[in-house]
């Protein structure tokens, strides 16, 4: 029997072992917890991704999913002569779907989104590619960028060796003004064709779906079908103000049901009429089809092209969903269902060659005909939604790049950037869409017009992707050649076919795109000329300083916000103002709102504040930076944030500079040296030594000469500080009142200009400026606080 001492020793040893086990188990438990959390996060991310993939069906894939309604009719508008023609057409459809939507867009082009990360929201469309190129090469026409913009967290770009092919390409692009203009026009053409899609897609999709009524009721007049289509279109455009987020949840189950339904009908027809058509998966039948039919088969490519319509909207709608969710939805659901649907229709047509006009509806089993008709009509509405959403998204991007007149843009989602609604464009699209539907009354002619728009968008995307692969991805030249060769072979082949159908409806998208191209190019031209006028006529800082702290005027209490497009220098509007009025506000802030070639600017990096001249001049500059997906909200939040950042700048400046006896140089904008602060909402600062003029707390001015022949004014600080605290002074001025001073520069063509320039500037640009939104409305400036300063500029 053990003694009490031995028992205590054993218990003590057990306790030590228990503590040791606890210490050993503790990190294991922490590791297990961390792994559990990681698993939960990944599981949550996967579920979120699947949910977004499901929602993307309703917004992105409606157009591509409803193509089976009209492809075979537009491929054989005059009838089918041989069964082998159906197999050959199916083979072309299969490989078109594989090469263009699947390989080119889903797995290559979508990775060129202007975000850089595959698992978060990207931004698609031709302007997104253009912005990506602008960050990697100086090809932007309006030179309003500054090197501080490159320090934004969203200003992602890749570096390359100076002797690399990418560097040589960059230097070539930057050294050729003609190339810069050509790239811009190429982007505008692609954008105009997407707008054309927004008009033609609803027309052909809804008209094709409504045509199912006449298949079951042959005695019905065609006018009734057109009337039903018009009513549906009016309802569709009327509900756009609800936004993409709500519409996506409403339409996603419809598209999913539609895709599963057409896939199931395809399987039914394959089992009923035999799977002999599946030999179309061999590319040999493409060659036989083109060889046997010659010109007739070549012209039928315009109809087969419609099987990949909606692909261009897939890229433009990328602003609404993550890239990976779009890829998952296409590869797992859309692509297999489309292959089954086309194969099933082909199997039906092989046994029923005379049913080429209504192949889809006639291949439906009689028991489910009307339910399928209802779902087809709903799916056609969804198809229209895809291109309408793409049109809104790409016009918003064009507006931010200065390539579209100012229109009202409404953000329809608080969670997702890029989901927008543009009322003016919505009603214009509706009117044009109804005109096309009622004017043509024929699926074949609308299909010809549709194909022309689609293939031109694809060609523009291919040409821009060549530059992206070189400058952004730094791909080997062999990969670039392979991608370019395959893409151009397919797209140029289709383009050559649709050219023969310009007189059969193909002129419509060209006419629509031509009008929008003129509007966009003239607006951009006027915007560039206005910016160049402000840039070249900005006031010398030496002249401002020579006027003294009062600027030769009576400084009255209050703050004057002078809006300008210049991010550096003193605008001409300011000299125009002070030479014509006897008084000026005690505090002047030059406000520049500019858009950068990035998809968004984080809120904490939006404002850039700096001082111009000595402290007793009380002149500041505030640059508000936005991405092309950001929205300058119509509320009082902008002015409040502007003053918050201004006060924070003054507070931090006084902490950092103090009243030390130091010497500062004030140079012209060509040799800018100063200290600026980028302020975030937490009060943190980032100091940068680049812009306008140095901070100074001095009174006396002593002129000096610079060795570089630049006018320089040197300030020597006095030994005493101002008695009045500047923050209290600014607060008092703000309470006294804030006046918003806007420049109203009128651009006119000079007398010796050519007639087309006079028409563009004096009539088209003047008309667009008259009907577009005023800056005062965009900034939500009260009428009683607004002061317009007008000036005329001749180009």
C-alpha cells in the first residue's frame, strides 16, 4: 500500500502531465480552428460564387440562350435542299460556339477585364480594354493624368524590360498621334455596335418568340404578332429602372428553366429521330458543307453567326458579376444545353426539311407546346435585358472617358458597382427598337442587321486584345500570332458573309452606329479642345503672386469653389473673374473632378488637397478622382467631404510645417515642386513631392531667377506666425457662405475653318451641349450659390 507522500507525488506527476497535454493540445486546437475557419470561408466563397453564377444567367446569357429560336431559319431562309446541309450547318454551329464564346471569350478575353483578379468583379467592354491600355501606355488623348494617380491601389499595371517587345510597342504607340486617334476611333466603333445590339437584340428575340403564336394558329395575321412584340418591348423598357440586381433575381430562374427545357427537348428529338446528326462534331462536315454549297453555303454563314450572338454582351456585362461566376455558368449549364438544343433541332430538320421556317416550335412535343411558348417569350425578354444592361454599362464608361454627352446615370445597386440605369438612353433604345420591329416585320432582315453589328464588335475586341496581350500580359509573339490568326480567320469569314447582306437589312446597324459615332466623336473633340484651351491659357503663378495677398481686390468673407478641368496651374477662368469683378472671397479652392482610366477609386484615396502660394493667400486646390464605374452622387456629401479633407490638410500641414525659418521656391507649373497630402477618412496622410507650388507661411516676396530660365519667386519666411488660427478662419468663411464658380466655355469654329468643322462644332457640338446635363445639376449646386463665368474659344 502506497504512503500518502507517494500518492501526492503520483497526483502531482499526473497534474504535470495534464498541463503538458493541455499545452500540446492548445496549438493543435488553434490550428484546427484556423483550418475550420478557412474551410468555412472557402465553402462560403464557393456558395457565393455559385449563387452569382446562377444570377448571371438572367443578365448575361439571355441573348446567347435564345439564339435557337431563329438560327436555322436565318441560315436557310429559302429552304433546305439536302439533309447533308443540315449536318454541315450544325457542325459550323458547334465549332463556332466552341471557338468564339467558349475559348476566345470565356477563357481568354474575360481575363482581360479591368480589375486584374479573376475572382472579384471585373469590368468588361471595349472601354475597359482601352482603360487597361491607357495605364500601360500613354495613349489617352486628354493628358489630365498625374504621376500621383499611378499610386492608387486600383491603378494596377505591369512593368516590362526596356528592350522587350512590349517596351518597343509602347514607344511606337506613344510616338504616333495618328495611332492614338485610330485606337480611340476603333473603341468608339465597338461601343456604337454594342449600342446597336441593344436595339436589335430585343427586336429579333421578342419577334421570334411571339412568332410562335402563328405556328399554332396559321390563320393569324402577321400584324398581330408584331403588335404583341411591340407591347412586350414597351413593358420591358418600362421596368428597367428597377435595376440589374432585382432584374437578375427575377430573370435567372426563367433562363435556367429555359436552358434546361431546350436541352431536354433536344435530347427528346435526338432519341426520337436518331443521333445520326451527331457526326457533325467532326470538322470534316464543315469542309463538305462549304465545298458543296459554294456561294450559297458561304452566304448562309450570316445566319450561323447568330448562334454566337450575345457573346459580345457577355464581355460588356462583366461589370455586374465576377469573372469566375460567368465562366462557371457558361461551361456547366449554357454550353451543354445549347449543344443539345441545336443537335435536337438538326435531328428534327433532317426528317422534316420543309419545316425550316419554324424548326424550333415545330420540334416541341404537342403536350408542352404552350408552356414552352410562354417560357420562350419570357426568355426573349431576358435576352433583351442582357444587351440593354451591356449598353448602359458601356455608355457609362464612355461618359467617364469624355466620349459621350453628360446624361443622368442612376446606380441601381448599393452593393455592386457598375449596375446602372440611364433613363434617356433607355427611352431612345425603346423608340428605335420599336421602329426596327415594326419597320422590318421580318426575322431574316433583322437577323442580317444583327449579324453585322455582332461581327464588328468581335473584330474590334480582337484588335484591342492584340495590344493587351503584348503590353499587359507580355505574351510571347507566337501566342499573339496564334490568337490573332484563329480569331481573324473565324471573324473575317463571317464578316465577308454579312457584307453581302448589307442591302437586306445589314445597313440598319451601320446607320445607327454611324449616328452614335458622330455624336461621340464630336463630343470628344469638343471636350479635348476645351481642355487644351484651359491648359494653354492658364495663368502664370508669378502674375497671381505679384497682385499680393489681396489679389488686387477686396477679399470678402466666404469660400469660392472654382471648378476647373485642370489638375495643376491656375485656370484662365480665375483671371477672367478677378479682372471683371471688384471683390473676391477670402478663401479660394480650385476644384477639379477628373476621371481616371481605372474602374474605381477607393473612397479613402479620392481627394487630393494642396495649397497654392503662401498661407496668407488662402488659395487651395482639391482634386476629386473617380473611376469610370464610380458615380458622382447627386447629394451634399461631395461638398462635405471636400471641406473635411481641406480642414484635415490644414491641420496636418500646421503640425508638419509649423513656422520654421525656411526658404521655399514657387515655380511655374513646368517645374512643379511642392508638398501635397492625400487624405483618407481615418486621418492618415501620404506625402508626395510633386505638384503645384510649395507650402509657405511668408509675407514678403523677393523675385529671383532660375538657372533653367523658369520664372521663380522665392519666399523667405518671417519670424512670426499669424495670430489668427487658420482652421477657425476657414470655418468662419464657410459659415459666411459658399459660392460655386463654374466656367462656361463656348467652343466655336474659326472663320477660316472648313465647312465640315463648322457643322461639327457650331451645330452638332453646340446642340449636344445644349441638351446635355449641366455641371451645376451634376454637382447639385443650389441656384442661389451658382456663378457662371462665360468665355468664347475659337478652334
